[in-house]
C-alpha cells in the first residue's frame, strides 16, 4: 500500500485542539449493492420488499451439496464500476471464503475476494464547494455476498431471520486514506454515488441500505505518520457520515490530549445521539481464516470483455461536466450541480438546445430544483417538462413576458399543465411594450406625485420609485425597460 505521508496537510481542514492543530485522516469502505436481477451465485431475485424468505434459493440457504454458479452480469457490473473509477481491471481474480458465525449467515462463511480482487487501484476527483478539486485514491473494488437480516422486533421471545438479501452481490469499494475532513468524506460518497448511478451499476439508494459505508477515522499532528484508526460500521446516510467523522475525530483528539491512546476498534454510530460508541475490538484478517473457495475456480476474463464494456460506457459525470463548461459556457459550479444527477443533466440539455444556456441552467438549478425540493419530487417526476420550461424561456427571450410574469406562468404550468404559449394568450399575460398603452398610466402617476417629481429631478435614482409604481399599476405586465425610457422622458432626466 502506498500512503502519501509526505504530502503537506491541507491547512483549512485542520482541527483545533487544546494543544495545537490536528489533521483528520479518513478512508472509506463503501458497500454498494450491484444492480442485477439475480444474486451473485444463484438465480434468486434481488427485488426489494418481497415477503420474507420468498427470494431464497437452495444455494442462498446453504443447503448441503449446493454449488455456487457465478452470475456473469455481476462480473460485468463490477468491471464497469472499475472502469468508471479509472481503475485497473484484474483479468484474474479469486473468490475466497471469509469464515465467521452469525445467525444471518447460513453458510458460516461469506464468499468474498481477499488477496486478488477483480478491480485494483483507481482514482476519483471530488469537487469541493470552495472550488478545490481533491483526488481520492481507490485501493480496490471486490465482489462479495450480502448476508441475511435478523428481525428482533416481530416476536416477543425469539428473533426471526429473513434470507432475501442472503447472497445478493455487493461491491466493496475501498478508498485510500486520502480524505481530510467530514466535508470531503461526504463529497466523496456523493461523487461515488453519482458515478455508480451514471454507470447503472448500483442505484445508490441509502435508505434501502443499497449503499452504506464503513468509515475509518484517525488523527495525527500535521506531518506525522498516520495515527491509530477506528472503524465506524455501516453508516447509511451522507449526513450521518459527516456527523460520525466529526464526532469521532473530536473524541480522538480529546482522548489523546488528555494523555490517553486511541485503541483500534470497531464502533457504531448512533444517529439519535450523533455519537459513536464501541462495538467490538477490531478483528484481524487472520481471524477470518480466508482461503480460496474450493467450489469456485479463479475468475479469468478475456481482455476483449473489458474492452467491449469500456467501449459501451455512458458519458461519465466528469466528462459531462467538462462538456457542459465547454459547449454551454457554464460556470464550473453550475456544471457540477447539473451533472450530479443524470436526469437533471438530460433535462437541462433538452432545454438548452437552441436557447440561452445560462438562462436554462438558472431555471433548472433555481426555480425548478427549488420547487421539486419543496415537494420532495424527483426531476423525472417533474410536472413541468423540459419542453414546457423551454417554451417559457422562449417567451421571455422574445420579450412576450417579463421575468416576473414568467414565475407566475411557471406556477400555473406546474399545477395545471398546458402549453405556456397558449396560457399566456388565453390569460392576457403578455407584457405591454406598446408605449401608448403605458403612457396614460405614467402620466397619471406623474401628475399625482408632483413632490416626488421635483425630488427625482435632483436625484435621478428616485426614478426607480416611479418605475415600481407603474409596474404595480400594470399588474407586472409593463415592459420595465419601456417604462423606464418613457419615465426618463416625462421627468426630463
Ligand atoms: P482492513 O482490511 O483491516 O479494514 P485496510 O488496510 O484495508 O484495513 O483499510 C481499510 C480502510 O481503512 C481503507 O479505506 C483505508 O483507507 C482506511 N485506513 C487505513 N489506515 C487508516 C488510518 N490510519 N486512518 C484512517 N483510515 C485508514
Ligand atoms: Mg475493512
């Protein structure tokens, strides 16, 4: 393993202690459920929410004499993932048995990959809100089986087991200890999830447990070798990952500054208290008695398979972002926001084609995103389609409606649907640029406010007050520029 120990500490990320600054070091092991119809070594379904134990083959239940048969789709998904993480694909990998006892693990071992994983070293770039780009090394990605689930709250005097998840394929994506703050850890998981979703290799649904992270945290003085780490198991939301890092780093700093030492251990995060607490002392690899699974030959893949998967990868977030900056002249910030979700990027592109891209980006990231958020809706379920929002943009660009009326129109289309052009016609929402129609209103307001007219002659900024009055009197439909021009003339400015 290569640790970049000499790399200078990222100053802004340092944690203040009573005795000076500390650097937080974080490495994540992310478990991502592979998107596939069937399990890693059996044909049983992976669908979510089935009746307990309704998706369990004889292999998953570990009936004697059953043999695992590898699911090729899971292999392809792992390779796609490796390619998406700019990682080395190992054409030969080995499945091992990781032996331990737990009631939700009928085999008494988990089939995993130990010394020879399917994917080797790679790298992800994460974009921080302050504009900094942080490169995070990937140590490896390996395939393994998920376990079943114990249900402790169904019966008063016994626990039940549901084996539907038993044998479902997981990818364990292990980062190098390259992260230096809670915010970096959160940004890393978001970016990883975005990449997996673009690839279609994991749906990234953390609420269903389809993506979860073991969070390794240690602290050190800047420039020192790595400190002893604690591993916080199975954290299942991005917000909790941030909280777990913050709590754990502070705990370790306080402990060391009080003269104690950090013991390597496995801890649990309690979301209600925002704390981590000890679970067990850290197990060592030799505790698991890893050995190659005698039921499975080493996995050998032809280079042609990898080449073929590579040739058919979709455009990935970083590529899309670069293209948006280049082709649509978007800021890095807007491009980042728009490419975080593939559906949002598609929506934006549909809308931006042949239109002012900056305006399209603004509408998608502000008005639309805000409205979707408020109702907890996904952009795929947006009541306003990209062509409807595009039509609103066209109406603004043509000067048919003002920006203010456009927001009202947005609300109408959002709740009632329909063709924005037709709605503007039917409801007389066009902005008034016809000066003769405005002139009467302007004259009335000027006549009614002689004192203000005098003041405005000395202080032309006060013309703004008149513009406001005229806009109000016109129900927001007057063209502000036309009003302003006309007023200047009337007030003699
Ligand atoms: P294990 O297999 O025992 O869990 P690994 O060496 O594979 O240990 O590391 C697991 C994770 O812990 C990796 O994500 C790695 O980046 C991280 N890690 C290793 N050393 C440290 C450290 N000193 N501080 C924080 N994270 C660490
Ligand atoms: Mg580990």
